[in-house]
C-alpha cells in the first residue's frame, strides 16, 4: 500500500471499516471520479467430480478438479485463504462420499431388490420356496418305500437344494432372497403327508 494511503487506512481501521489494499485502491479511485478498480466482493469455488461408469461399477475421481474464480487481482489474503480452505473441504467431502456404501453398485442393487419388485413376480411359483419344495416328490416317494429310515435325511437334503435353487433364481431376478418364516417346517409336514 502506498504511503499516501496509510493515514486514510488508519482512520478506516480505527472506525472498524475495511482498510485492505483493494478497498484503499477503490476509495482513492472514487475520490478522483473513477469507478475502477473495485474491491473483490468474493470468490467462487467450483468443484467438478468426474464419475466413471464401468458396467455395474461406479467410481469417482478421489481428487476432483477445483477452481477459484473471481477478480483475484484485488482479493484480500483472508478471502483467498478461505477459498483455499473450501477447496480442501470439497476434496475431503468427495473422498468421504467415495467411501460411502451406497456408492457401491452392489449395495445399491441389493437395496433395490428389497424395495421394489424385480423382473419376476413374487407370485410366480418358481420363486416360492414352499411350492418348489412340493413340486416334484417322486424321488422322496421312492426313498420312503425303499429306505424309510433315511427319509428325514433325504427330506433335509431336498429342502437345502430347493432353498439354494430358489435363492439363486431370486438373485437373478433382483427379488428379495429371504425365505418366508417357517417354510421348512411347513414343507417337511406336507412332504411327510404326501410321501407316506
């Protein structure tokens, strides 16, 4: 700041008014009838985050592109330092968001499957654990006649296979995979009636 501005700057500072070099240049310009240079009113911080879609995966650039724009020739040091702090805060925010579980497409798809009906209908019999368990019991009927002592073991094996099959079908169709409560007990009781 030129020495000629020092007394005015002290007066402004004493009265609690801005006395930055940019403000002083503007006041001196106004004193001689000019409107330029104006002191900077602030800076604009812009952060761009680049997102890449690769099949089902979404990835973000952990170091986004940030720019500080405005009339930086006349900006004061505290304003510029604050803008730089905001750039750092934006970068930290992007890094935290990249680690969020919902940026993982697998987690998003899992949440969607629980929230919305998928491609298949929940009423379709191929997606119903109990219906599939009771659909074809010929092998269990044969075991009931030839080896009745091992029937319980074979029923349990059959129910495990049914649960695995229906689970995989539901996954492929983005449907909820949790089986209904007590479906195995209901299936065991009904199979016992049908094969004996």
